């Protein structure tokens, strides 16, 4: 009779070992003046640009999920709670940060 080994996995292995920071902070809107003006004057258009860059549907809008998607895709530190707060309390700044991050990553 063969013996069975009881292996218990305690930690789930991660694909990436270390997470990075955002390329620019939430309030650094002036890092890219063009994106800043676009975010302030027409946030809906900037949101559609971001979703287009991610090959997502523009109907997703400026959701927490979009911010979380970018964090996950580029392995950026943070939490869904932080994503929610940034989206709810500082929408235009959040959009500008997302667009700057995508531009930096490309």
C-alpha cells in the first residue's frame, strides 16, 4: 500500500515578487499639462481614452474596477479601498494619474 503525503500549502505563490509605486502621485496633475487640461475640461473623453488604451469598453467609465485593473496590470501597490477613495473624492486627479501611468508604461 502506497503512503500518501499530506502537503499543506500555507502561502499562495505570487507571480511577481515586488510591487511598485505609481509613476506619479495622485495630485501631480501638472506632470503632464495636456493630460491635466483634458482631465479638468473633459473627464468623460479622458475616461474613454483610458479604457481604449486598455482595450476595454468605454461604457466601463471611471469605475474603481478600471483603477484596480491598471494597478494589477502594472503591479502597483494599493488596495480597492484606496482605489475607491481616489475615484470618489478626486475623480479628475485619478483619471489624470491613470493616463500618466499608462503613458509611462507604454
